[in-house]
C-alpha cells in the first residue's frame, strides 16, 4: 500500500502540476487515509513492526517525510499524534542525520 496507492497520491499531491487533472488537495486527502492507518498502528507499538524499528519503518518514513514537508503547517495540525511522534524520532535519529549530511555541490573543476 505504501509503494502503490500512497506513493501515487504523494506524487500527485507534491507535484500536482506535473500530472494532467491532478488536484493536490484530493490526493492529500487520499494519502491522508493511509497515514491514518499508520497512526493507528503506531498507537499500538512504537514502530510499524512492533517494539523495534524495522525495514518497514525505514522504507516508509522518507515518503511520510515528503508528504509532511509538502505542507508542514497543514500536516502538523492533523490528528496523527502517533505518526508525528514516529516521524520526529526518525528525523532526529543519528542514522538519519548521518545520511542527510550536507555536502558541497560538485562542480566540474572538482
């Protein structure tokens, strides 16, 4: 579901102008339905697979991050308390911080 329907809606929400007939708000709503499912699951355990982070968390979190950052003000007022806690923990993790380290832009003279 994350790699199919949710990704479909994420792309059309984030990049609506690239898709003929895409209405960003409609795709935001549809993507939000998947996020509600994640929030409910994260209400039962701290991670998608239980008590420890797993492959599902690492695979889905970057897409949730993209969705959130498309309109962070809107995202932050949604009732997804568990999802926001999970996402913030992912973003604050040492692993994510190392992966997202900023590097100088490469130039042909380098």
